[in-house]
């Protein structure tokens, strides 16, 4: 079974999700639930820190695609940070850099909400 953990914290009007482990078909529902919970509380300015994300499958990528329109529809956004080269390559192959702000570190991602 895949190991996966989500830690959530607030930074002012932003929410930061730190994802750790393998995001695949077995664990994608955990990220879905986290996004649903935030959207349900009108918390739609989200940074996903991927520093500890070791692997992402198409099911994991699908979660990001499924919720970006809901989040942007409320004036929010999902920004990604701290992707390892291996994980970044998966996002890049599928054109995510054209759809998402992907930043080197969490501080940059947080700052991008202000600019």
C-alpha cells in the first residue's frame, strides 16, 4: 500500500498543503478530500508544497485537474512548489506549467498570491 500524508496549515488567508509520499490511485482520495474541505470553507488560495512528494500517477494529476476550475471560479488558485525534478517532469510532460504556477519554493508561491 502506498504511503501518503497531507499536512495542512494556514498562513494568513492562504492554506498550505504539504504532501508527502506517493500520490496515486490508492491515495488520490485523500487529496480530493483536502481540496473539498478547503473549498467547502471558502478557502481557495492554496499552495501545495510537494517537497516530500516522491511519486505522482495520472490519478494524482487528475485530482489537481478536477479542482482547479472550482478554485479559480471563486477567485482563488492552486500554486505548486518544491517539486523534485522527477515529479516536475511528470507535470511538465502533461503541460501543467501552462496551467499552474509551479514555483521553486513555498515562499515564492505564497508571494505570488500578492503579486
